């Protein structure tokens, strides 16, 4: 039997099934697209969050935020031996910040010290340390500064260094000499924790930028790494593993506690630049990263100062001259500077206690067994008297008023009074043989030592110009002599 042919046209018997499949396909595609977008947003948020952590680890806010200024808007005056350098606006502002920077331009500034316009940054921005940042970490930082911070449409003050330091092109030669662009390589002989600590200490935390002495051209002396350096009015002490000169006597827990809170009981208290590093950076490190930093720092090769007979944390004993002051003659009313004992009792004893032992809870530290008074360099003693202490951590605020005569200072002590007070403290609670001089007080008060580099650089420029003129003169004279007489 011949089969009957089916009529032409579409078979609609399965149309409900087809429509259902189409709806499922469209819905599935929409769901997949939404899921992909959600995953991308989540990855972006995670990247930005990691960048925020790295920005704290690198302490970007401490330098790029001026007192009472908006975050990362720049304008902080940074005192350097060659002049004042102002930090720049690194918010995503298109007109005044880095809003138009590509990731490659951002990376070049962070790791090579070259701005988007091709000009060189001064190494007050520690790109010499940040040079080891991995591509992934630079990408995370870029994501944070572009998407995790608020734009501030305001210019930061321009840096105007004296000639010839204002010629940023000179930094090209400096970078050729002193910028190490070798990527970070983990040491396979060490643990993962140690390598993480080395990456943080030598990179983001840029510890060597402060704790390593500088050479004539303001470069870090690699052979003296972490053995101590001057930072403005403050002295960043030796943090190598040497027991006497460094922190080799510290335990792992003591170092972690110090980084987290700024206080190592009966050893040291963070102030100045280190106080800022604790308040703005180290206290936000994860426990694992703090352990890593401490693990690496405690293995830094020891550098010993032969003048250190014992640890700077072990000098001094409890002492008081209060009995003498309350004796038969008491405190005199004659004109002239008070004695060191009178200055101590009038300005220090109410917090640090009459014997210098500090408060029972440790909030006011002991003056003996204290690195400030046990150091061979008295600059930090002078700086803390002048500038005080002000750091805020998870433990609260640690505060000591200064005595330089500022608006928030307790009193205004003259240079000579600080000499008298400083030497009284050293004699009773500190290291024998160390003394404070009027010259040192004046230097610290004005912001730290200056450098002769500017003067010598100017002399070099003048000498070079003179040499060029002499050469031109000789060339012209020779040309004239060689012409035939007509």
C-alpha cells in the first residue's frame, strides 16, 4: 500500500515543547550572563580589597595625606637634607591626581619612579623599595586607587628644590647608579614565612629606607643595611640581629607586639616616623604577615658598633633628686635657667613618676631600660622632648605633649633648657658618656641635619660651565690663529 504523503508546512505538534526549550535557553543564557557579571564584580571587589591592604602595608596614606587633609590628596611637607618635598595627589582625580594614568604608567611610577609625563620622582617616594612589587600586587594597588578611593579635585603644592636639585633629569643618572630593578626571587633555602617577610620588609614596608644610613649622594649604603639612619629630626636605630647594637635580644613575640602596638615593654616605644608606621601601617597587618616580618627581621645580618658595650635597652636605674629639691633650701627663685632636676620634676615626673619608673600599667614608660636613653645617639631623646609622641592603635592613643612651644605643646623649653633636661635624664636613667649639646638641639629643632650636596652640586655646575667656556675660548683662538693673514 502506498503511504499517503504528509501535507507541506510546519509540524506544530511539538510547538509547546519548542517554546519551552527556547524560554529555558534564553533564561539559561541570561542567568549565565548575570552569573558571569557577578563573578567579575566579585573578582574586581576582591582585587580592590587586596589593593587597600597593600596600600596600608606600603604606608601610602602617611605620606600622601597632609595633616587634617583628605586621604591621598597629597600636600604633606617632607623634610629632606636637600629641601622640602611635597607629596602628590594620588586620588583618581583626572585633573589633579592619577585618574588618567594607565596601569602601565602607574606601575612605572611605583616601581621605577617615573611620572606619567616622563619626569622623574625624587626617592623620597620609596620606589627603590617598591621596585620588587609583583605585577599582581601593582594591579591590585591600581584597582584600589582607581576604584576604592575618593577623587579629590585639588592640587598639591609643587616641590621647589634649590638649583640644581630641581632638575629632575638628574635622577636618571641617580637611578642608573642606585635603582635595582631585579624582580623579587624567593630563597628556596628559606621557609615560605621567611620569604614573605623578606618581600614585605624590603618592599612594601620599605624598612631600609629609614633604618639604613645614606651615602654622599643620598643612596642607601647596602653594606650597612638596617644599621641605623637619620630621618629628619628622628634617628631610625639599628634593627639588625646584633644583640648589643641591634634588636637581637628581642623575642619573636616582643617584635610582633611592638609592630602591632608601638610598645615593647621596658625596651622601646614608637614615635616620629616609626610611630606613624605603626599607626598607619603595621597595626593593620594580618597576624601571619606580622609573624613573617618578625621572622625575617630577626635574621638580618648583625652589624655591631664597637662602642656598644651592652644592649641599649639595659641602661639606667631608678633614681630621684626630689629629696634634694625639697631639702633645706628648696627650689630657688633666682633668675636664670632652672636645673635639670627642676625641669624633670616640673615637666616629666608627674607622668614618668619621681623615680623615672613610669606608670604601673606601662602607659607612661619607664625612663630606664629604654632605647631612647640607652642609645649612643641622643637625637631621639631631643626629638621626643621637642615633638612628643602621638600614635593611635587598637590599644588606644599613646600621647606625650612636646615642649617645642607649638599650639598643642605643654610648654616651651629653650634649647639650653632641653640641654639641661636631656643631660639630667641621661645621667640618671641613661647611657653614661652620652651628652646632649646645644648644636644638636638646634639641628633637631629645625628638622634634622642638612646636606652639603646642594652646595657641592652647584659648585660642580659652575666648574663644568667654566670648563666649557675655557674649551670654547681655546677653540676660537686656535681657529683665529689658523686663518691666513691677507
